[in-house]
C-alpha cells in the first residue's frame, strides 16, 4: 500500500465521463458481487480503507489490510465472488481491542498463513509483524503469541511491503526517521519463528540513509532474494529525484546495480515523486508523479535495466508520459502488469465526483484504447484508489468509498 493513497493530500484531475456501450474490456466484472464493486465497513462511522492487497494461494481469496481507527492489525479476506470469507476470523482477523495498530502491508505464506505489518499509537517507530493462521487466529508459534516487534530509527515508521523468502523467512520493507524529514530505508528480515535473522546485515536489520532524506514508496523481491526499493530522495535544496536501490540477499547494496546499488533519475521538470514499481525482466518499471510545477503534474512511467540504467527497449527513450487532464495534478497510486506485459495504474480522478480509476497502458507505455474505449475505467461512486492487483486475471482496485458520513473499504474488479 502506498502512503499517499490514505495519508497524503489527494490531487484530483477532471476528465470527461466515458460510458461503455456493452460489457467489454474495462467494464465492471459483474461476476464479482453482481456489479464489480464490493464495499464493507468494520465500524460505523469509522475511517477505513483497504490496503496492500495480496492473493491467498491456498484459497484464491483477496487479502487486504485495513486502515481503520481504532483497530489492532486488522486483515480481511474477500471472496472471489464478493463478500468476506467468514472462515477467516469471521471475515476480518484482528488481535483485539486493547491497542490501535494500523495494517500498512500484507503478505501471505504458501500455506495460507497471513502476515500483516504496521505500526501505531505514540510509538510510531515500533514496527509490528503479526501472523494469522488460516482460521484468522494469531499464530502463537510466531513471535510473542503471534506478534513480533522491532524498534527502528527516529520517531515514525511506515511499512510498504512484506515478502516471504523461499526458506520461510520474512522480509518487511519501509522507511523510518524524524518525520517529516531525515527518513531512512529500513529492511527487516525475520526467521520463520519471529526472531530477527542475523544472516541479513549482521543483526536482521538494515537502516540506510540516502542523501538528506529518503521516502520509500514501494519494493519488489526477485528470484535471487534481492530487494529492489523505490522512493524519492534529495540533497540540499535540489529537486526530489526518483531513487531506486537494490540490495543483496545478505543486506548490502548490490554493486552490480548502477555500480553502487543506487540509481537516481531526474526526469521531471521539477520534482520526481515515484509511487509504485513492478518487476520487468531483470529490471523494473517505475510509475511516478512527474511535477511540471507546484500545481501541475503528469504520470510518468520509466523502465530501469538490471544494471540500473534507463531501459530504452521500453518506448524510444525509456520513458512514457500519461497526461489525461491538463493543468492539474495526476499521480499513480500503484501499478501492476499482467501476463501479457500490459501495465495497469490505479489513480483517483474527478468526473462528477472523485472516483477510483484504473488505467491500462500497452507494453511500451502508450495508453491502451481497447480498454474501456479510452484507456481508463472508473468505479462510478465517490471513492479513492489505493492499490491495484491482478486478481482472477482481472485488474482490481482497493481503496476506500466515501459515503459522506462514513468511509468504507472498497474493492473494485474490472474485465481485462
């Protein structure tokens, strides 16, 4: 889950409403909750939003975290046909009412055990990792009655990703620091039982400063057990630059990537603000908010090779710009690719009201006009997009629906 989707200021664009004539690519998937859209709340009223989706390989359910106050590491399983999977903690699993701890990132093991990472309360520098059994109960064989805790740098932390390595160890990636500046990348590796794995960075924890400040937004994990992370950094009064880092399995910067493990990209006229990253061969694709001015930005997608350079096999120069609305701010909240290499972006745009939207690009980054006849599709209700994932081979957005007095979790699935 990308933090701008829920705790940032939403920048909304104005587009012309495009209505499909018949069921086709980009239409709501009516096999999912009858109209392609499922909303649910854990409290009334409450501030909620579905975050960090992953697919459970053991059930086919969609697992989402919940950004809700108050709560204690909540996770919900959504059925492929809509509704919640009541076999998993009645639909939503949580530790209990004693604490307020938010779920920011979710992972799942091959055996169906669910991992949720988050933080909360005044101890924002504490990273919590909980493991739930397939029935939604905390796994008491992990950490302390199912919960592990690690204190990281500064006074705040935010978790973006949870990965499970082939040996069963667990990777949590995020950033920490003295908000709002002087943030660092952190990577934690836990053994299957919940203790830190000392084979990674000596003590199971890496905290890495980049320039004067670094804010992480996404990470990937490859077949060599390497973490590749993306965010923005800057030095002094210079513009924000897109920053891609790659680490070895042992927790060191990978010198085969850009010479020192760090690659910087200054592609926008003003700030580069990456929001998402997906694997592409041995390299990655990055989707960013490229600022033209303080109040105007476009979506920019660029490809990076496994060596840390712009990959010109993607478009003519390695970059592709998406500008659906002029003189306004556009940003991708997340990105994913399908089996054919097409790229899906989630974003929030204003039609009559702000709506969660999915865009489809061709392999070279050009808008795919065969998707909904315009290259984008939206939910038709007041909502905001967080993440996008391929679920049942169909683009699926998670985020929140704005029901005026109450904000509920949103899952919307579209035909590919």
